[in-house]
C-alpha cells in the first residue's frame, strides 16, 4: 500500500508540474505578443499615416525615413526571434563583460559541481539527489549567474543612455563634431556606457565600418534602446539629414520608455511584494517549526517520502515564483 501511495504522489506531482509549465509557456507567448504590439506602436505607424496625407517634400522625406526605420526594426525583431534561441555561452560571457573563455568557464563550473556533489553525499543525503545537485551546480547556477550579471549591465547602460544621447545632441547644436561628442561620453559617462562608446570610437579610428562597430556593440548590449541608436546612426549615414533633430527625437522616445517602465514598476510593486512574501513563507515556517517542534518536522528529511515532498515543494515554489515574475514583467 505504501508503494501505491508513493506512486500516486509522484504521478500527482508530475501532473501538477506539467500544468504549471503549460501555464508558464502561455504567459511567455503572451509577453512576446505584447512586445510585438508595443514595437509596432514605437516604430511610428500613426505618424506614417499622417505623413502620407501631406503633399510636401519634407513630409515625404520624413515618411521615407520612418519607413526605413520601421523596416530596420522589423528586420531586427526577426533576427531577435531567431537569435534568442541560438544564443550561446560565449554571447552570455560577452554581454556580462567577463574576460574569460568558454573552456575556463566550464572548467570552473565543473569544479563547483563536483565539490557541491561531494559535500551533498558527505552530509548523508540520498544518492539519487546527487545527480540533480551536480547538474544544477555545474550547468544551472553558473549560467544563471552570468545571465544575471549581463542583465544588470544592460540595466545600468539603459539607465543613463538617454543622457548620453542628449550630450551628442547638445554638442552638435553647439558646433562640435560627432566624434568629439562621442569622446566626451567615453570620458565622462558612467560604466558601462563609457566602455561601449570607447569601443565605438576605437573601432571607427582604425577604419572599421560604422555598421560593423554598432553590430558588435549590439552583441555586447542587446537592448532595444541601443538598437534604436544604431538604426538612427546607420540611416543617418545613408540618407543624411539633421542628426541633432533625429537624436533629440530618439532621446525623447528613450525617456518616455523609461517613464513607462517606472510606472509599470510602481503599479506592480504590490504584486512583487506579495510574491516575495509567499515565496519566503514556507522557508520561514520550516525554520520556525524546526526550532519549536523538531521531532514533528524532522520526518521530512528522515523519511524517503519526505525527501520527495521537499523536492516537490521546492520545485513548485520555484516554478510558481518564475510564473509570477513573468506575469508582472513587461517588455516595452
């Protein structure tokens, strides 16, 4: 009877995980749909229709520029959907600005995994869990840390990028050449903007095409804001025009995007706080019961069925937290 109950529990947990995973995939697809809808509005569909009604040469020129920008954005969106599945560890290391090779990273990750697995076995935990510990500590945790570091770097870049664009606008309006404006940003801007603009200047100085330099910059900082900047410079190089006016419009768009992101963060603060409380509650209650009623809760790690329940509980909390985080995260 005990084996039958154990199989029923395992089957029920498996069914629950599949259900939660299906809900998570649905939210991911919904988030991508919202991103494409927002991208369509940012590219200037309404402005394009308004410009079509005008007959002046200036409106026609502006319409062509918007069409070029829209085409570039569509191409980059298609590339984004394709490269999102193809991104590798080398790209993650570049985005995190880690000066190491893939081989060294895997070597260090393997050492961490072996040490964690040995420690797990020495502590007397069941052997079937050693495989999960090794996989998580070797391939899961190090890669997650690299992704988190890259995301933090992109966030710092986006935070002050609009100010950097304003420096270029004011410099051009005062008569400074574009290269001198880029040098000012490289000298005086905070990390990582100074690093990226220094690489941009050095690439142009040695004779590399601007498009190639910007493409490598997008590999290091794959943000929508930097993509807008790269598109504006690329089209400006091809068609000419008032660069200061174009960048001033870009700076306004970037600030509006930042304002919207802050508004979303404010509106979802209650949900994020609730998620943190709910996620930490099982661990806090387990610690409290360990102190007050040790014999009662000790069955969880003394009985084999308790090990399964602990693993199932941690997995459920992790999946639930990821789904809730996806529900309150919006790409603009």
